[in-house]
């Protein structure tokens, strides 16, 4: 379902765009058969944020299944009721973890928007290229949403573990490097890179 090109500019601050471009370079097709170039060395400074950006990437890749489940049906991409439920849930769980509920909700709100960005991009691709349309329809309730819920739990833990790292001035560059590494590791194409850029802004305290 992913496009063959990894060349893309992230819609994030310049530091993030540079970090991702340095990590990905002119990498080839995002397919299992493609020979991958040697990855850029992950810096120690970014290491603490990489598990979190990796979860962002995983959540974005699940957007493919969400889109495949909804495409061609009456189920809309936007689901305000479920989105509100997710945000209310993460606020309550954040408070239990000693985190700022609104700051955590801001992170998850952008995760949701990034996911929808990818879904819309896939819809446009499938409308233009019928041969690329999914041939199977995943079960949204039994397969996809439970996977998203598991990532939510892991993301809350990652936000708790990185609370101090996200509050310091160096968070922005470190987040950019971590995002670049996660983009490479998960072989994100241009559409998913754009989604990753949409997911990053609220992570660092200084950016909120």
C-alpha cells in the first residue's frame, strides 16, 4: 500500500526535516525486497526518544489497515465520538501516571490527525489507481482498534519515561534525530513521512 519513493520533505520544523533527510538520504523503494542502504548511526542523545517515535511510526502504519477497513464503505475517516473517547481516556490515564493530562491529550490529538492524514492520502491513491486498492478488509473492531489500543498503552508509558527528556531545550533536535531513525527503521514512504511530521509538534514541552 505504500508508494515506492522515500523522497519527501516533512512538514515539521527544519531540524526534523534535515534529520530525516540525513537518515534516509536517497533510499530506494520501500519494499521488503529492496536492498537497504546502511543506516545512519543513531546518536546516544536521541536514543531515549527513539522508542516513542518508533511507536508513532507503528501507529501510522496501522492507518493503512484503518483505511482498508473503511474504504468503499459508509464509515467516514473522521470519527469525532471515538476520538473524544480516546482523548478522555488518555487524559484520565495520564493523570494516574503523574503527567499533564492536557499535554498528553495534545500528543494523542496529533497522533489521530496524523493517522487521518495517511488515510486521506491512501484514499486519494486508491481512487487514482484502482489496481492498488486493498483486496482484503480488516476487521476494524476486532483487529485494528485493539492494536491501536495496545500502542496507546505503550505510548503513555513512553511519555512518562521521557517526561524529563521532553522538557529540556535539546528535545527538538533529539526528537528530529529519533524520528529520522524511526522513519528509516520502519521504511516509511513519503505519505507516512508526512504523517510522522504531523505527529511530532506537541511532543517537546518547549513547542507547546
